[in-house]
């Protein structure tokens, strides 16, 4: 039996290169390896915990846009189960069951909860506090053993593992402890060079952006902060533009950029222009493929994915309710 993988992402709409390098390319690699049974979920309930950030009126459109980007990037509904969280309603019932073994104090000490409270002081809701329990339910509903996550989600995953241990202690062996699988690509910084690429910070470059927009945004990117003059030698190891060259540019170009930067033979403006050329070249196929997907096709993919996920969810919930004396 293949090892089961689960990962979910909030529907923020069209995906940016940080999403791709930090998560989506990992999803595709796992799907194509032949070693894993992969479930990839668009977690719309999670989006509602910060309604003012996502925008409820745009939620359905965001789901379609995210799914379109996933499919264009290489996720294959014939190889992976791709679905929307709320289309498999058993997840909410499992969340309630898991909440019975989750100390509230532990949820309140969560670093991500404290950060969200700081950024959303007028919307500190129960769903936000219970976010890690719903995340645990997402994973455990399908008895996933591996979870591709970013470093910022490790604390939530560890809480999910603790919930597993508590549940199994009280009600008998039921769930495996999910293991994290981190991407090998470093954190992708935004065009401002200060923070991780993020829609909420408006410092991102969309995968589906057209060529002129991509070129304009790459041109705004902050480079080596220690390089003040064109004649100053650079330090590519601390330059976000060089980091992206390592993915989007051919090896010969990467080597030339590194040498030119260190010797000051290459200026930052030229370096960014090269990156824009290579980024547009590499994303051309993605953009062309994305344009072929109709909204009806995407909805069919998501509906079929939910149908595939439902029997797994039903079996898990039946087992859980039986062990808790509910069935």
C-alpha cells in the first residue's frame, strides 16, 4: 500500500512564485514519484477564520483560480485527489471529536494564533483559535502519514501529532502520527526583500501574470542590500534575485550571474532583466496550459476529487464514532 500524503492550502486566488517554489512543485513531485497516494485540498473553511483578509465575496472565484494554477503547474486528477475541504463535510464532525482531547491552553499558546490576534484584533474568533484542530482533522480524516508543509506550519503539525497521541491513548490505536516533509527550496522573499512573499503584503509575483507585468515586478525587486554602487562587488548568496535565478535560469546563466555579481561586471538592473527573461520563458508553458481550462472543467475536477475522498472520510469517521461510543 502506498504511503498517503495530505496537504491543504487556503484559497487566496491566483498563486505566486512563492507558492509554487515552496509547495506546489513539491506536490507535483510527490504525485509523480509513484510512491504516494496524494490528496491535495483547497481548505475553504480555514479561509473563513480571517474573512477580512481573504474576502468572502471572492471565495468561490479564489477556489477556481487556485485549482487552475495547481492543474497548470502539473497536478493531475488521474494521479492525485484534488478537492475542496467543505465538499467533504465529515471534516467538521471529526474536528468536533478531536476538540474533546485538545487542551484550550495549548491552542492559546500557539505562535500562529498569537500572530493572527495581533494582525486581526477585531476578529479573534473561535474558528481562529481552533484552526490547528481543523488542520488536524484535515489530515487525520484521511489517515495521512506524510504532510508537505512549510516551516511556519511545523508547530501546527506537531499539535496534530499530539492530538493523535491523546486520541489513541483514550480511545485505542486509530490514527498514524503524520510526519512533515519540507520543501528543499529556501523561503522565497517578496519583491520588497524584507518579508516572505505574500498576497497580504502585496509583495508577490503571480505565476499567471503576463510577461510585461512579470518584467515590471521583477524590476522592482530588492537585490543585495550591501551593494550601494554599480561598481561595488555583490554577494549573490544574500540576494533574492540570485536565489530565483537558481530556479528559473539555465545553469550557464546562473554561473555567469554569480561571477558577474561578485566581480561587479554585472549590474543589478541587468541581472533583474535576465531573470525576467528566464522567468517568462519557463512560465510560458504554464500560462498557455492554464488558459485551456474552463471553469466547468475545474469544477468537475474538484467534484470528482470530493467523490474520491468521501469513502475514506466516511470510513474514518465511522471508526472514530464507534471508538468514542457514538455509534
